[in-house]
C-alpha cells in the first residue's frame, strides 16, 4: 500500500536523526505533510458543505503540529515527563468543537461527525509534531476510511432498518389524531412523537416522529415509499425523512 511506503520512507529519515530532532528540516517536512493531510480532509468536508472546511482544518492542524514539536523539545532537551502542550491543544479543541454541535430546525443533530473529525485531526497533527509518522499516517488513513467508505455502509444499514424518523407538518393541530390513527392502520408503530420546538411560535403544527415498521409486508418497502404513501393523507401538509 502507498501509506506503507510513505511510513517506511519517513521512518528511514527518522533513523538518520534529523527527522526526529527539532530543526528546520524536520519542521518543514512536518509542516508540508500536515498541510497535505489537512487539505485532503478539509476538501472532503467542504465538498459535503460542512461547517469546518479547508482553512479550518489547515489552521488547527498546524497549531496542533507545532504543539507536538514544542513537546518534543521539552521532552528531549528539558526532560519534561509528558506532552502537556499537545494535551492542552486537544482538550481546547474538544471544548470548542463541542459547542459547534447543534440541532437543526428539524430537530436533527448537526456537526457531530465534523466535530469528531476536527478533534481526531488535531491528535494526528500532534503525532506528526512529535515525530510519530507511522501512527499519524495510519490514523489519518483510518479517519478517511471512516468518513468515506463506511458512510455508504451506514446509509445501506439505515435504509434497511425497520426504524426511521420523519419531519411532519400537519395542516392543523386537530389533525394529529387522524395522522396517528392512519399510521397505525398502515402498519407503523409510533415510538416517539415530539412537538418540534423550532416552530413553537410559528403557528405551524410541526412534529418529529420516530416509527417502527411492524407490518411484515410493509417491511419490504423502502422508507421513501412509506413516506410517499403517508404524504397523500389529507391531514398532511409536508413530510420528509430525517437522516
């Protein structure tokens, strides 16, 4: 695999001494490498229109990398027993990213994957700063695999699940009982039904509903087919799947 050759090449330079020391050559190498990794991850997030994009990943990665370099100097030259700069950066980023996780108007959690991606990238950049090239590259490969390859697997598993969630807009509040009765007759069990707080003062009757498909024949249908069938009910103004 290409990553094996890159790691072998980097570890070979590390054995020569200069790549494992705090000097201009090793700093330039780490900076170039961390920018490349940040650009790859940032482009993937930007392409999917996530909040943290290219510049965000580059800036945080460079900061984490230099924290790792500082720790390398403290450990090797000042004999400090632990990587306190890297730890402080990772903790700080975790606090910042926790505040970026929000609920959309459809009561859906947004920013969770990107927040963990930012946090994980900060650790990978710190590993590069500390000269742990193999661990950083393998970790980055695993991160990209999780974001790209497993997203399709997650979509497939979700699509085949007997559980799904919808954003529901009814024509009036009095229509809720009519919708519940129709859904049960259709072969759906309502696991949870909440008034969407984002529309509390809008005059609209909006809900977030979680279903379980209990009818065996209905389980052969896709979630979109079920939602399309529910959308023709007279009481429904708008309905769509969440997630």
